[in-house]
């Protein structure tokens, strides 16, 4: 349903370093760069974009989840995020209130957004 999403960052380079680390275990990486605009995704298909914070006042938390191919990728995302200094919101675990196989981990990115990796497959 979603074609792409873009977030504004107070420090694009710091956010890019964070997303370089946490998206690699999920199989995603930088696929486009236009100055301070950086696109991540699968080869030739950027779907997640970073850009400079240049509009609006104040902070409003955004939540987004990246699809993981398996539960091990969720754990690898979490480990990379913690190593990158992310604040832990929820360690990798099952979330049966969503559905029986919902396995996710939640952290904060450098701008305070709630970032998740999720796998919907059984172990």
C-alpha cells in the first residue's frame, strides 16, 4: 500500500549512520543519494528516505516498522540499533495481541522516532 516514506532529521549524517547499521541486517541499504536526501531500500527501489529538518516546529514522534525476512533479522536489527546507541523501547519478542506470529523489536532513532523491525512468520 505504501510507495515510500520520508522523515526529516535534525542531523541527516547521524541518522544515515544509524539507518546504515540497522537496515543492513534486514537486507536493505542506501540505494540513492541526492545531497542531504538519502534513500534506502532494495536495489534500485528506494522506499524509505531521510532529509533535513526544514519545516514545522517542535517534535512529533513517528512510528514505522521495517519488514524482516525472519526472526533472526529482527534480533540482528535490534543488536545493531543498540550498538549504534539507540534507546531500547522493547527487546525482540512475540506480540500476541497483534497476532500469534508477530515478532518485533522497537528502538528510538537519533531524532526520537519509534522504529520497529517485525517478522510475521512462525519461527
